[in-house]
């Protein structure tokens, strides 16, 4: 079973949330899945000093930064082929809402990176499961919200939930240790650090989310 993981940089304030990304990779590896990491080969929307929380006056590449988490085993998302993947998972972090799309800046009016959107649509059209963690469900809502309105969660934040519903999705409140599954559309989501509070709570939700994504893979469709 081959699972694609889309990263969005390295660091929760401007890229992929490192805990969420590593926990996802660990859960997949423990389940025996082959992991294929991808990221856009584009400049980050912004770069943040994670020690001070202040924006830094520099430029970084999303793919290059994501390679830190993937230990170099990563490819440009434009090369990803849904036919060779059995499932797709998107960890969160502000990068998912800044670099994969700009939901953090535009809310329901957000634009999504074309290559990321194309891969999500292709996986969905092939009825292959998609997992979305933390704020990443906002991207899924934006891409698929007009195609049947998937049921998703980002936790319990009313403002973000409302923005997701404005994209055409149905939001469902969910605690950090749990997940929401839309079995008809094969989409699984979990709040992770949208709620926290610590890595052990986030880990429980991500592990359950990953397990559910893998359970939705149809054996007859394994690439």
C-alpha cells in the first residue's frame, strides 16, 4: 500500500507542523505502508522565526524545507500520480493554509496550489481515501466543497468552522483524540493542534485518523 503525504514546509508557524508530520509518517510506517512525500516547489508565503514568533526577512522554498522532515526523500507534488497512490494524507501547520493554499489570508475566497488541488481531485475522483489533519481540512473543503460537500472537522473553533462551511463543506465538532470520517467520500479528518494541548493528545487523534484512512483503502484498488 502506497500513501502520499503532502508537506508544506518545516515549522508550524510557516510550514508543516513537525509533530503532526512525524506522527503521520510514524503511524504509516508502523502500519507497513510505503510512504511517498511531496511538496510544492514554490517559495513560502512567509518565513517566521520560531524562537521569537516574528516574521523574518528572508525567502525559503517549500519543497526544500519539507525535505528536512522527509529526510530528503521527497518529490515535487506536480510529479505525483494518483494512479500510483492508494491514499493521500495532508498534515497541518500554517503552511497548509499559507503555502498549499492561502486560506489563512483569504478564508473562503482562498486559492489552492494547482498541483495540490489536481492531486486531491484525482484521488477523490478515483474514490481513494484522503486524510486531513489540523487546518488541512480547509484546503479539502475549498477543493471539494462544490462536489458534494464533504464532512470535515478542524475541532471546535466556530470561526474556522464557519469559513469551512462557506467553502461548501459540512463541519462537525470533534475532540482532539478523535476523528471525523465521511465514508461516502472517503475523507478522514482530525483536529490535532487546532485543539492540542500536547503531543500525546495530538498523537492519539492522528494515529486513529491514519488507521481509518488505511481501513478505507479498497484491496482491489491497491496500486
